[in-house]
C-alpha cells in the first residue's frame, strides 16, 4: 500500500506540475537519443531484431531466403546490372529451387527447352542473370568486405553456420567473392534477395588436426583456433548464401604442424564480434 500511495503522489505531482525539483529530476532520467554503433538498430523494432537473431543463429523454423529485413545495408563499391557467369547463374537457380522448394525455377535456356517440350505448361519461374553487385556490406555496426574490393579484402573472411545431415550445426570458414542483390518475380509479388557468393575452405584431414590448438582437457567446442586447408572447395549450391547466415569474421594465418614432415595449414581465428541482442 505504501508503494501505491507513493506512486499516486508522484502522479499527482507530475500532473499538477507543482514541484520544480521533481521536474528537474525528470529531465535527468528522460531517455536520450542512441549514440554510436547502437544507433544502427534504432530503425528496427524488437520483433524484427529478434527475427534476425533467430535467422543469424539458425534458431528459426522458417526457411531463410535472404529477402528478410536485416539491421544493415549493402555498401559501395557497387556495380549495377552485372550479368552472372553461366556457372554461377546455374547455382543461383539451384539456390532458388532449394529455398522455395514448392516452386520451380529455371534459367532462360531451361525455359526455352521446357516450352519446346511442354507447350501447354508454363508453370515455372524464369531467373534472370542480372544482379547488383556490392563489394561490402554492413550488419549492425560490423563491416564485411569482399574479394572484388581489394581495399576491403581483409574483411572478406567469414564464418557461417550450416545444419549438417545429422541435424548438428557446424561453422565453416570462407572468403566472400562478392555480395549481390537479386530480384525475382514470385506468385506473391517481386522480392529482392541479399546474397553472398562465397568460396569455402576445405577441412583438415581429421579432427585431431582441426582442433590441434585445444588444451588436453578441453572439448572441441572450447577450441577457439581451428586449422583448415588453405584450399577452396569446388563451387556448388552452398556457395550462394543469404547474408543472414554470416556469423562473424575471422583472421587467417599460416600454421605449421609437424617437424620431420611439416605441413602448412590455415589457422582460423574468429573475431568475436557477433550480432547479439
């Protein structure tokens, strides 16, 4: 009852404006505009930030396509109406078929073949090869670069999370070649996707080598520095990812294992600045 009476008294003072001292104190506790890097998130409400966090950590039950909002933006250098090479163009079509499993997407050449073979059926969506290419992006207050922008290449090394066949989640290192936006006409309307084309590094031959730097009594999750081959996987469907899948950046460096027959690997040291609420 005492707390209720005190609150009622404060309400009366505020309404009646009877206390100069109280007005002075209220000015001190008045919310102030967000400053610095935290201001990046002011344009998003709590539900949008929570959704991006779920996407970012692969905690969401929905399929992430790259058309969702994110607390950031695509930055310069920018090249408009870039035509994708044929091999990457086909991977983009593969990506859309995987992301929108209930729809069918085809290349321009594939559409011509279908029209010849199935003259009465046009139940498919043509993916155009034109994109807007970007050399870097901002997620929150963090800047991520790409290989096409030499000035920002040191920021192009990323870690991303993938769900494995056994439903476990693992983190993989790669180098972003470029970021791009691509618009496609869906039955529900046009959607613009924010995507990245990444070259992924090959894993070390065994877990012992990968977690070579861990302490004897630590488990694999407690090993901050991992060793990977300094060789790329061949480009495939997973080379195109939504930028929502990017977990953090890392610093690559050489690491030699063995003395009699030394072998050089790439040490992956994460930069522990991930998006969080």
